[in-house]
C-alpha cells in the first residue's frame, strides 16, 4: 500500500507541476485547440483520479469499516496483497489532507454552479429590461436567435436548454451577411461543444487551488483555446478572412471580443485567422489524442496492480 501511495503522489505531482508548464510553452495547441483542450482535461482527470484513489486506499488503511466495505467482494489474497494493516503513520495525515481537498473541491464546484446560475438569471432579467415585451419564458420561448435593439454591435450566447443566441441590431447593420454568419457560427460552436461546463470546471479549480500550476494554467488555456476552437468552427464554414473581418468589425468600438478577452488575445486570433498555422497531421493528431486518453489510466493501473498480482 505504501508503494501505491508513493507512486500515486509522484504521478499527481508530475501531472500538476512540470507537465502543464511545458504544455503552455508548446505551439501545437494553437494549431489544434480541440486536441489541446482534450489534453488539458486528461491531465486534470489524472490528478483528480490520483487523489481519489489515494484517498480510498488511505481511508481503507486508517478505518477498518472502510476497508471491510471496500474489499468486501475481493478474495482474502487481494486484501493481503495491499497490506493495509501495516499502514505508515503518514497515511492518516495524507488521508485527512485528501479528504479536506475533496470537500473543498466539491464546495468550489457547487459555488461556481450557483454563481453561474445567478449570473444567468441576472442576464435574463437584463434582457427583459431591454426588451420588456418578451415573455416570462425568455429566452427559450423566442427560439434560437434573439435580436435586441442596440446601436453597438454585439453577439453572444446564453447557456441553457436550448442555448440562446443573441445579436444586436448594431451588429446586423455593421456586418455583412457572410460576416454575421461567421459570428453566429462561432457562438453556435461554443453552444454545441458545451464550453460553458468546461469554463465552469476550470474556474472552480483555479479559484479553489490558485497555487497549483495545473489548475491555474488549465483555467487560462481553457478560456483561450475555446475561442480558438470556435474560430476554427466559423472559419471552416465561412472562411478565414470573413471570420477575421467579422471579429474586427464586431470589436472595433471596444477592442475586445468579450469581458474575458484581452487586446492581446483578439490580435492573436485575428493574426491566426489571416495566417492559418499548419495543421497537425491526422496520424500525429490521433497519436496525441490516444496518448492523452491513456494517461488517466495510470492511477487505476497503480491501484489495481497489487490485486491483479494476487489473483494471478
């Protein structure tokens, strides 16, 4: 059991500190933002799995009731292989630490979901103030597209069931038909990929554990890569030049795309659309995706190794 805990700790620390720092310096996520998002999610899943499995082993070693329940279906040889009765003294401290971390993570996720629901309710109330003739069932009652009277060009999407696309009359006047199609396709890309859930998860982890490099970088890169992924969705349908011009026209009066964007990110997105980076080869993309998917299996292999050895 001691070896398992040490191996889980090594894997978790490696995935939480040096790997994300190296990934932020890599250039390929900009070329393949969807694959980059998948790799970041796999790293986060690896760390969380390491913590959960280490918590289960530690609790089984410290508390006999947990040990009996956890290993009830297993043969006696499997229980003996883990040697839980001779747990080191630091196992109790590690178990308490991991349990506290699990409780804090759950609290941060719940807090983020409550805050997101509150912000969504405020946004709907604000929309009703700007369009008082809208029914109380806003926005689903008016279909997938809502047009608001506003001189400033703007377009955004509001998560929900179904998601609501909102565009102002200023955007309708300023953008051409093709540019408007690119903007709406960009927003639909966010909605179809459910980027809101990914943003909530990354924000909750970064807020709860700001000093852990993985979670801090995961939040920053998620906000960046979801925009690049939505840009790719729009450019595939409407063209790179049309999408870039739509971004410029839509943000000319403020210089940013949304509250979470920056001048640097907007310039990076426009430059990327005007000079598309070379794409990864299909074989390279498949290899990267498969490798990232196998990484979260490491904690499970470490935990189940003693049991499989005992059964064999």
